[in-house]
C-alpha cells in the first residue's frame, strides 16, 4: 500500500483518512444489521432481533458482499493505530487503557443492551417475556453477545500484539509484500482447513465469541495494519495509480467467485463445481483476495479523496465507536415501528438504515457533550 501526500492532517497527528474510513465502515455495519431484518433467505429468522415478513433478495446479496471487508477494514485500522497507542502508553498502561476503552463498555453493554435485544426479539414475535435470568449473554441460548463480540476480540488482539512487542517480535518490521502474501496464504489455509474439518460457525463463551473460520484472518489483517504503520507506507506520495486501477477493474472477479461458490454450498448442498475440497479452497482464496483488494481500494480511496476533516467528519468520527456499541438496539426499536408499515421492503431497508444511523449518532453526541462531562465532573 503506497503512501499519500498529506497523510496526517493538521489534527494533532491523527490520520484523518483512517478516521473517515472507520466511520464509513461503521455505517456499513448499521447497513448490514438493518439488512438482516429484510433479507429473504431465512438465515437470520431464528435469532435476529426483528424478523420482518417483508423481504427481498437484493439485501442478502449486499450483505454477503459487505461482509467480506467491513470488519477486516476496522481491524486493519485498529492494527495500524495499535503501535501508536503502545508508544504513547507503553508497558502495562497500554493494556489498562485498552481494557478501559474496550472491556468496560463491553461489560456495561452485555448487561444492558443484550437484555434489551432479547426483549425486542420476543416482543417482535409476539412471544411472552421470560425470566430475567434468561436475558444475559451467557444464558440467552440464541445470540449470545451478538454484535458486541468485536470488543473482547479486539482487546485480545491488542493483548497479543502487546505480548509480541514485549518479546521483541515486532510484526511491523515485516516487509509489506511478505505481510500481504502471508495474509493471503495463511488466511486461505485457515478458512479452508476449518471448513474441511467441519468446524465452521461460531464459538460462544462467557468472555469471547468468534467465527471459527475468520478469527485468524481478522488477526492477520490487524497485524497487516501494524506492518503498514511500521513500514511507514503512508509517509510518501503514491508512486502511481496503476495498481489501484487494476484492482478496481478486477476485484469483481474474486468477489463473484466467492459469492457464487458460497451460495452454492449453502443452498445446493451436495452440488459441486469440481469437488468439495477444491470448491472450498477456491472459495476461501477468492474471499481473501477480495478482502485484500477491497481493503487496498478503500484505503487508497480515502487517502486520496476523503482525507479532510469537515464539519460532517467532526460530528461523525468521534461518535463511531459509541455508534457501534448502541446501534443494534436502535435498529431493533425502529424495525419494530416499521413492522406494520405498508411500504416495499427496500424502502423499509433504506429508511431503517438511515434513521438508525442518524439517531445512534445523535445519542452518541448527546452523551459525549452533555452526559459524559457531567459524569467525569461528578467522579472527580
């Protein structure tokens, strides 16, 4: 990934384009979770917070595509910023800071928002509410931590990165080309091996939830972000746009291969293009190739053209983390209001996404400028 001019805007040394990119990915997270209300495959029907009978096929395809790169991009940005955070807070203070940043909000959320999730889940299906002990992530038996899985997993990645640094194993010293190649090879082998072993799906525990076939891939992308920081790839202007144009012209190929093979395996079990092992290997190679290509395209796009901090960014960027934490309950509340509205499902999908994203940002803003300062003042 080449560098860019003006990579660090005049905002205290922050990487504005990465802030903007992360905010855009949070919007796609809201889009994905709103789409799950209206997708037509029935995959989400048994556990999603609201299952609207108004569905369409387009939403499912959109979700399959954005699911390829949305969380990996967020992990990449987090990995890029991890060495910066470690330099400012070395030693145990780094872990303490990450604990406060990630696990304290996680604990509050799983004790409040996950119960609200189940309240909405039961209410939307006209089911009776249950005993209060069944509403927590360790006992609900259906969705566990749901969207909050990201917080403890990111803390785990930070902790492993901290441990590597303590041992002198600085991943950011790896040459960039070797790192990208490693992500592709190891990521493909991980997804393929887990799928062949029949271990696909989620592991859910009291502390961490993770998708078995993607956990290592996410960690590799996190480390790739650290490598990009260590190699200072954003310190120099781009050498050219040939790779950008080439990937923009061809990324649809591995993406379509992944989607076609995945949907065939899911909805036509026993039907193979070649054989099960070959199809799975091709699918995971296409997945990781799509992920890396899209990651590059998004990073380059935001570096070149979305590297300014305007009024909109100043409002949205500081709220992105809070929006991620609270958005699901907001999605559920407005999905309930739209259940009996007689409009096309695509209109509901767009309305829910925009309203939930806007309201989540407003709530985060009110907390940041109104509630949080008073809490800090009371504590001090």
